[in-house]
């Protein structure tokens, strides 16, 4: 018995080290994860990294171009908006809202959708019919319009944006997890687990869920990118946080109005939004490749 325990203890760290090596060998994980890590650092330490107060106005310095352009000021690396606020500082502080919505909304959507998808795919019957019909009905509504309606009902604020995204996007996880669960339920290892006498709950959460995890991880990363876009859209139309709080969507809306006088006010947050969504997508694809044993072959 002692030998078996020692063997199991040695196998687990070895398996974990192999997974870490697989992650470190995947370029998409390194590039996407590195960029997201950089954003997290910017969001956490924004007060120390941002060169200016994002709300500080200087009308005499309005629409200054970036520092490398003619007429630029070295104190404003990415220039200023029409109110003389530092674009770089506002972008850094806007990272906080974007990542907060991304991580919280995606995690809650994944939790709800995964649980319902596992139940529908494993137990079938009336549970599957009810959950599947609910998903079909819910996905029939245009997601962006529904999110705008929900935020208008709940009121503006980060919590309302997160709630709207969770209410809409849990269906995405439920449908994918249900399909993957049904596919895994036909595998030989599930048949063997049933033969041994494992309970349905044990097979579902200890055997099937780990094999669904690679797809789920990729979907969570994709959902984070979608959440960033949704928050930017709601900020753009003025339904996210208050106008005093810097957001990428709010900056895009402000830059659109002065695009002929200060195009950098529009381009800078657009570039940050595009890079962040791309990084989340690349990270999700890389994690799936690194963690899925079939794709590693």
C-alpha cells in the first residue's frame, strides 16, 4: 500500500510538470498570456504607472498630438483629448474596467452555463429538454440589443454590465458543454467507470468534466474577449459606468466626435481593444492546444 501511494504521489507532480512544459512550449500561450499579464499589471498598479491623473483637465493643452509628432508635448506620450486629458493615462485606467468585466462576467457565465450543460448532456430526459429549449429561446434574441435593454433596466454601472453579460452568454457555455458531455459519455472510460460502480455524480465531475475542460478553457478565454467588446459597446452608447470613469468605449465615443482634430484619441483605445481581444483569443487557442492530449499528438 505504501508503494502504491508513493507511486501515485510521484505520478501527479510528473503529470503537472508535463502540462507546464506543454504550456511553455505553446507560442500562443506565451504571447497571449504575456499580453494579458501586462494588462493585469497595468490595471492593478495604474495609480503608480499612469503618468497623469486621468481626470485632470487642461483646456490650454487640448488635442495635443502624440509626443513624436509635430506639435506634440513630451509630457503627453499619446497626446491629449479635447479637454486636455492625457490619453495614455486614461487608457491605463480604462484597463481596470475592461479586465474586471472580462474576468468576472466570463467566470460567472462559465459557472452557470457549464453546470446546466453538464446536467443536460449527462442526465438527458426532461432536464435536457427543458435546458435545451431555454437555450434556444434565449439565443433567439440579438445579444447586443438585449444587453443594452438589460443595462437600461438595471441602471448604469459595472455590476449591471456584468449581470447583463452573464444573463446573455451563459447559453454559449451550456450548448458547447452539453455537446461535449454527450460525446464524452460514449467513451470507453465512462463505460469502464460505470462497470466499476462509480456513481453518476462521480463520473460526471471526476471523469467527464476534466476531459471537457480544454474546450471550456478556450471558450472562457473567448468569452473574456467578447465581454471586453460588449463593455466597450455599452460605454460607447453611455450605458456602462459614469462618464467620469475612463473606459475604452467612452474614449472611442469621445474620439469619434473630434476625429478630424485629434484622430489619436480614437485610434489609441481602438488599438488597445483590438489587441486585448486578439490576446484573449490567442490565449484560449493556445491553452486548448497545450491541454488537449488529442491535439498535442
